[in-house]
C-alpha cells in the first residue's frame, strides 16, 4: 500500500467510561430526561464496596491489575486503590493515579501468592478486598475477556466515539489491543488498535443492537460487544463521565473534562460552568478551550462539579482532585505498551499515555533501551512518544524498554511491537466542517486536518485549490502546508470555503470552512486565551517549546508572543520568534513552571502557563534515528529531498548529513545541500534507493534510505510554504527595509525549491531568488508571499514584521544581553535597556515586580523603581533572565501609563575555571576489521567555553575483553580481534583535562559487532496487476546491499501475502500472482539478507 498507515497508540484509562457502563443482566427502562445530574454529595457518604479478585501474571513482566473493575460506590464517587500488603511474587504499586494497581513480577516467580488492597472514595469511605495472583508460563495463553458489556446511546443520524477496551482484562496479564469491530445492519463503525470505536447511525431503527468487537493479545483474540441503543427522540442529552486530576501542592494543572464525555447525537459539547469548588483548591474555567485549571493550595482530596451542554440540554459531572503534598518522593507509575506495526509502515506509541505521576509532576522519558540486533528502529519524539519502524521487516514480536522520570525517581516499562499486515482499506477520508474567524485586514488560520481522519490510517493532504465565492473585499483565501488561511478584507461578513483532502491511495473528500470576518472594534475587543503548554527534556539539554498562537483569539486577531511573564526555576529561557528555547541546568531535575505573555493585534494581552518536566541527565549520548524517506517523481525531474526533516535525535542534538555518506545507484548523480539530497531523476521508470547517513555532532550516527519512485504518472504536487517571522532585533537594526530568505524553510515535494519562482501580491514587496524585501512600517505588517513551481502549482505563506513605532515599553535589543560576571554585583538602569514612547521613561510597577531566573544568588534585586542590582552565583555561567513589569507612566498609579512585562536577557560570564563535561557515545567495533577512529572532542562541552579539541585525553582504565584501545590527541582508536565475542565487551574510562588543568572522567561502553557495514534497509514497492496476472520483481531494486562485493541479496524463506494473491521467491526475485477475479489491494511481505 502507498504510504502505509501510521497508528497512534495511546491506551485510554479503562475507567474513563465507568459511569456509562452497565452489566447486561437485565433490561432496564429509563425515562427520557432533559438534564442528567451527578449524585447528591450533600447526603451522608456511603463507603465503597470492594470485591476479591483473581489475576494471572507473567514472570519478569509488569502487569496491570484492574482491581476496581468489579468494585462499586453507591454515591458515584471516583474510587482509587492502594496496596495494604505485598505478595511474594513481586512489588505492587499504584497505577493510573490510583485507578488501578500494578505488579512488577519477579523474574523467577512461580506459583500463587496473595495481597490485600484498599479502596478509597476520597470522602473518608474505604473498603478492603483480597487479590490472588497466579504465575502463568509462556506455554499457557488465554484470549482477553470482556468482563462488563458497555452500553451507549445513539441518536438517530448521530455518531459517538467510545473506548472498546473498557472493562476487558487478559487472564495471563498480557497487554492487548482492539483487533477489529463489526457493525450491525443500519450502522457503520470505525475502529483503531488503541481502542477507539466510532459508531455511526446509518438508518438503524430505534432500539437496542450490538457492535461486535475483537480484542487480541497478539496470540489469541477474544470476542465481545458494545450495546448500542438508538433513541428515537430528536435530541438526547450528553453524558458527563467522572474525571480525576492529581496536582502538586502549590502548583496548578489543567484538565479537559469533556475529553471522556459523549453526546448521542454527536452535538458539539460546551463547558458551561464549574461549581462546588471547596476550600483548599481554586478552579478557573476556560469555556472556549474546554479546560479547567486547578490550583492545589492545600494537600488533600477534593471534589468539584462541572456542567456541559449540547445546546438544548445539560449534564453535570464530577472531578476528583488529589493534591499531593510537596516533598513527595514517590516514583512514577509506568505501564507496558503495545504497538501494532503494519508491513512497510510505522507506528506511533504514546509511552506516557498510560503512565502517571502520583506527585502531579510532568513525566519525561529519560532513555530508550533497544536490544542490540533488534529489527526495530525506534525514534523518541518530544520525550513522550516513539515512532517505530522495521527497516528490514518484522516477522515476530519484538520489544524494547524505556525509563521515565518525574524528577524525583524513575521507573521502567516494556513496549512490545506486533507485526501486522498493511491496511488495505480504501475508504475515503472522513472530514468534519471547521469554523474560522478573522479580523478585517488581519490573517487567521485553521488546521482543518485536526478533526479529520483516514479510516485506513493514510497520510492526508489538503489540496492547494479551494472552492469558494469569497469576494476580494471580504477576504483572500489560500492554503499553507495543509492549513486553510484567510486575510480579512475591508468589510465584515461571512462565507463558505470548500477544501478537498486526498490520501496517498488517491481517495478524496471535501468539507467546509465557515468563515466569519469581524469588523474593527477596539471597544469590544477581548484578550486572547493562551493555552497551557507542556514540554519535556533532560538536564543540560535544550528543548524548543512552540507556543500555539492560532485560534486563541475570539475576534480572529493575529496573536504574537511577547515574552516571559515569570521566571523559570530550573533553567534558562530564550525567546526565538514564536518559540521558547528552554535549557535546564546540568544538575537539576523535577517539574519547572513559568508563564508567558501573548498580545493580539489590537494590543490586548493575556498570560499562559508552561510546565517542563526535567529528567536527570543521561550518562550516554543516544544515537539519532533516520526515518525512511520516499518521493514519487516524473522522469528527468530535478528534486531536492529534505531527508533530515523526519529524522529524530532523542537528545535534541542538531542533525547533519554525514559528509560523503550519500550513495545512489548508477545513473543518478547526487549532491548534498544544507541537509538535502539533490538529484535529477533518471528517465528509466522504476524504484531507486539512495542511502545516506546522519550525525548528531556528539558521536551518534544512523543510516537512512530515500526511495525514489520514477513514473510518468507521478502526481504533480504543489510547493509547501511556511511562515517566517522578522525579529524585533532585525527591525531595530535595519534601515528602511528588511530582507527575508523565505525559501529557507520551504519545500517542493516533487522538485527543487531553489528553482521555484517567488512573488508577492502585496504592493511594494520585492522578490528576487529566495528573498523578499519588505519596507518597514510604523505598524506591524503581515505580508503574503507565493512560491510557484515549474508545473505552475503554487503555495502561499506569510511573513510577520514588527512595526517601528514604539507603542508600549519594549526591549532595546541593540543593548542586550546584559553582561555580568559571576559573583560580581551589577547595577542595571532599566531605561538603558528598555525603550518606550517619546518623552517618557519606564519604572517598575512595584518593588515586587522583578524576579530573576536560574543563576541568581538571591540577594537584593531592586535598588529603586528604575534600577536593579543583580548578582549571579559564583559557580554559574551562561544565559539567564530577569523578569520585570514596568510602566511608562509618571508613577505606578498614572492611568496614562502603559504596562509591559519584559524579560531582560542576561549573559553571565564565568569568574572561575570549571571542569569540562563529557557525555560519550557507545563505541561499536567490528571484530577482525580495522580499528574504529572516534573523535572524543565530540563528547565534551565546557561551561567556560574552552575548545574541547585542545584538551588532553587519557585512557585511565580498560575493562574490555578482546578489545585494544589507545588515545592520540583527541582521537580514540578501538579494535577487536576476530575471535572477540559479539556483544557488550566492557568499558573504557576516559579522562579529559582542559587547558587550565580541570578534569572530568566518564565510562565509555564498548560493543563488538559482526561488521561495520550498515544493515540492509528496504523500501516499500508498488506494482499493478490484472486479476489472475503475475509479475516477477527483483527486490534488490527496493533495498540497499552494503555487502554487494560479497554477493547479491537473497530472499529469506517464503513471502507472506494478504488475501488476494500469492508469491514465490527465488534468489533476489519474487513472482507475485493476483488471484483470479480479485479486485483491490493486497500486500506481500518478505525478508532479505545480504
């Protein structure tokens, strides 16, 4: 299949739909009502009821124990569980923030053991029960079992999404996934492995029916169902399900309570109110975002209620809030994950979706451990998810582990990847209409694909051609990188825009964007509603934090990121355009939080929050992962492929193409240009594989492939244009105009972006080569530019340029950063670094309105309202900041003054020499081959800025078997004799001494491998057959052969095919036969060896 499906696996909490499940033991009759309400919590509390459990577990595995599945609470309270005693088989701990328990089973466990647990309703009610555990051997397996049949209501013509895995368990304790779902006549169903089941009424008569579901543990599948009651009434009320939030004392956290709520008619739900907020917490509702932000003021358990509406009716739900005390050192709770990898495709697994932190902090994936020789290529994304592929194919389940940190302790879990046939569904994309609001003269956007999906999991693309009848005075309509955008015209009004989406199988569908252009009215303008943002990193490693700015202003004003509103505690923050770059200290860990300021085009400001989970720094550099690339082009077309765009480095290191690593088949001349490979496609049709290598600059390297499919029927693709931002510093340094290289971040997916033509519909804008020139203006500008390729297809994006007029206090970037020496106090006159309106100066709005970030020694910061005194710690160096709130009024009470919150960047220069830091990369050495030469200076950084290349490197200890090692300058030479056993050989200890005599050491693991040549890598192919026809394919055209001098590739074993065809293999060729009378797609899976 073209562009095989990528599936996101994010196991829902199995109790999310607890309130909408019922045992199918009797037929219940429920009167229709307009409003559903939660139980009355003002009555005397009734303790929960706990029932004994029996679970099977596997030795050496971590197993979830859903002890609450058969427990109940008459008041509808949200129950949590905790262990009272421990079994002899392993250690039981809290999972899913108390919604379940889990056990880490000992590797040598066998037999049976027991323990007791307690259920708490959070209101003083408790109950106890007994759990019996039995260890099951690998030779025993039972299919997953559905314990309770969930029941949902569906309005006629409506659709509802539920979790099909709710109330299932596996008798052996194995993880499981949704293998499929089948709808009865009159309904349609869409399902995903992660449990999501979307049920759509397609003319079913009122009454009960069932959707059949199949759940598998990878070995056996169990059958179950979801009872669906189709209601005859015009409108059914929504269902509000209970929620649970854990927040750390003194911190805040947000919850989207409607995420697990449903509406039988598929009406859009809206958050109406948050009520009954008790003392000890505060809660603020954002009805637009559908979130509730809770401040945990005092440790304890609290309940609050919320109300939702579908328009005509309402429903009330409850939220249990557990405020964890500060200083808690509980470890995170991790749960094993399961991914289903389609042939030739990739799977995205959200590792943290079913993990939790009992202290309410932000979890961060600290490291991955993929076994040597694993068929899996695993890339860590945002320290939260992994993207998994199998470049050489996957015939059996494979697994790897990951480690999670909450900044206090760590925990590990296992991810198992199961092979599955490629999805052969050909259903068209399923789209939902969108709304877009824009102010006259401004530009607004909507990411239309956010609520669209492909049933087959195929990649979706928005056509650059939009159908509409929007007049020019109402707005200009265009597409940028799958985003529909409108520049508001000169008058308010409304209209409809039809966009078309295609998948990689050629299926298309269309939907509508409902456009509203809002008149200019400063009196009724409201502030933006910034979103809370979560990021993750490890100590000492910079992470880029994008700030979402689209769709957060009710009037459709464009929104810009002003800067920080409060200081980070564990790291330093630098603003780069609409992103923050956050760098934690080298020895910190935990959850950091700070706030930021956004401003709309009319000057209204608002504050949003950022939380960053910081895990301890890893002791080893992790190698990057090169994800497969593919391009379909017509013969003779010049193409530049940004092969680094989808590659990932777990540590966030910048990636580059390894010099001289690009290799192409005969007849294709390839050059390298700024992370791209550039070539002209041959005239000959077929698939050609180009190999390359990437490096992270710290000793990590990975091999990648780019598949080039040359065919005269390749679709013509429009360029991809991306927005650009001109910084305030560039404007302040410019004279009359600014020039912007707008093509630097743009692409042409079937051509070379450097050969495309640049233009702008805006007057006065110059365009030449890859640059547009924009005259500066007193007011901020949003300039549109257009890229047109050699086929006449085009794409547009915008360049945002700050104005030269100073309308409020702002940073004078020409005078910044403020340079100080560690340990030396510096006076900082605010007006030396802050500009404001003519004839005015700035001062603090109060003595408490200044705060300093990481590195401050805590001494007095404010000398007077116009002067700061700053002293950095003697052992600190690097960038930091001081946050100030200033006014340009005559005093803080002057109503004519304008207030701004600004972050003054500070650069602290070291006062004393400090030792270097060394983070090595594992050394792989091939047995019997020439010695590997490693540049050790790649592993070293120096806090004082000393050059690692000029430092002294010494091997102080060698604990390796069959391996020789020596150091010459900064080069490490390592070799292994031909008889050295494969695998981990031991470690070397390296000492690094800087130019001033300070030193540091680190252990370098050494691994012996069979060959230094890269592994065979395959790329997916596609052929067309008539029914009953056969074709012979040479798979060497779809694979690399690093050992071509030793012989050709050969196919291992017999190819496997899905329904519709068959295949046989001989050497490197495969004969594929389509079944007589078959119409559709089928896949052939094979494995090759060199």
